[in-house]
C-alpha cells in the first residue's frame, strides 16, 4: 500500500479547502439544474454519479486552455496540469488554487476524497495519491462535469 507523502498531503491541503455544505455562491432548484445541464451532466454534477470510463472527448483534449466547471463556468484546471493517467477519465495533478472543495466519500466500500466545485457544489470527481510530480496527486475528473475553453 502506497503511503501518502508529505508533499502530497501539503498539496491537497493547499489546493482543496474542505467543502462546507450550503455555502455555495451559485444555487438553483433541482428543476433549474436539470434544465441547464441535461440528464447525463445532472447525474454527475448534482447526484454524484460517475460517467463510463473512456467516454469523454476531453480525454483526448491536448490544446492549451482552461477546463471549467460545467455547472457554473468556474475555471478549475489549467491544461498545463492535465496528464494521461490511463484511467479513462481526464486527470490533472493540480487544480486552480481556490477553485475546488473536497469531502470524504465513504461509498463503494472504501474511503476516497471527493472533489466539488467550490462555487456551485457540483461533483467533479475524486483525488487520489498516485499522480505525477510535482504534487503526487491525481485529480480524476468526470468529463461531463467539465467544459474546455481553448486559450
């Protein structure tokens, strides 16, 4: 079992302040979110579902630009931090500072760290301790939770 390095712990704390329920700048009713997002993105962003591995066109996105939260357009990842993790989901080693929140996720018979947009609370994915330098973290994101804007 891989042990969490000091750098990984520090990076996670520096870039992912804990998520606090009901403190989001952008809020909508369930019906408003459904109308804005559509069924598939709603299931991921608002119901914390996971898209099928390999299904996102963002896996093959390699241009310079910014990845935004699909719920509220907050910039969450710079293209320079994207890497091919081989998992089938867009992966990044670091979010844009102040863009995400995290919380403990105890589903699927394990404890993981869930990643949310700090502005609208939309579920983006999970963060793991098996990423590349410099952080050692892998932010494994649902493509349906993101939009890409080329530079």
